[in-house]
């Protein structure tokens, strides 16, 4: 009976030592991704970004770069992060580039990078009527010789960008083009004033 017990114990011990050890190369490799919530943004909108992090006690930093500059400016940061999900936001008026990186707290060396994510931004344009004398529902009533409008873009580029004005007439089948103006260069604050003459 004693001999049988000794054999069983030896078998169990041998089985425990037979388990394979985890090689050092199997340790988790740091990685980080960065995704945005939309493909294209209008000026003034907010970009919402999500970052998935695989790390052990590294610093997470999102940086932004704007056109005409080679500098990356820190935007969001978290320190000594482990596996997690982080978020970051950015209000935009111009095209931009963003990236997320994992840095070693000891020397700021880059351990992982998401790569560069482009943020394309479209300018917004608004137009209001000027000088009308009454309204009919949502329509402004004007003299046919003094139909005036003001357009304004955001962000403004005075002297660097031009705007076109277009008149369309509504028919039963839909809207049809009547006339398109020449391209007029933006003035102060991105404004362009228009005056249409004749009957449209």
C-alpha cells in the first residue's frame, strides 16, 4: 500500500514539472490604434477619436499637426496606462492630422504608434438676404432690381478664396439652374455681397 502511494505521488510531481514554460517572446507587445467617428467634418465640428491600447505602464499621447507646420502638438494624454480604451476630442476649422503613440515613461522613446490619421475639414458658407421689404412665409420679397445677399464663410480666408453665387428656380420637376455668378474674392471676415438685377 505504501509503495503504491509513492508511485502515485511521483507521477503527479512529474506531471506538474512537465507543464511547458511560457517563453519570454510570448509577452504582450505594446500596440495602439486611433479611429475617428466620421470621414469628413465641417468647420466648427468636433472630432471624436477612440484609441485601443495594449500596454504595460506606458504613457499614451495623442498629438495633432496642422497644415503649414511640421510640429506635432500634444492634444490628449494618459500616464502609466495598461490595456484599455481611451478617447480624445478636437474642435476643427482646418484640415489636420492626428496620431496616437505609446511612450516609455523613462525616456519618452516611442514603443508603439497608430500611424497618422487624416482629418479633412470643409468650410461652411451661409447666405442671408439684405434689403428685402417683406416676407412671404420663408421667402423674402424684394424689388427685382435690388435683390441683395451676403455670404460668409468659416473659416475666413480674406483675399485668398472666392465664392460663387447661384440662382435656381423651382419647377414641378424640381430645382433648375438660372444663373451662376463670377467667383468673387472674399473680403473682410470672409464676406461677399451680391446684387442680382433683372427678373429670375
